[in-house]
């Protein structure tokens, strides 16, 4: 899923999705690639959600 597709799915601007993904990458929960997002810490991501 591209960032544009993800933005459309959640109803947010692509720029906001990019900011959120970069933050999640900074704290080590995901790795953002050119056309993909890899979850590095699923449990951490679940905790982050709460």
C-alpha cells in the first residue's frame, strides 16, 4: 500500500500520513520504504495505538 493509498483509506492528507509514519519510524516501530511500510515491532505498535 502506498502512502497515497493509505491516506485515502484513513481519510487524511498524504502529508499527514507521511508525518505519522516518519514518527513511527523514528521510535523504531516501522520502517518506511519507497512503496512499502514494514512493521518492526507489532506489540509496540499495538501499545502505541492505546
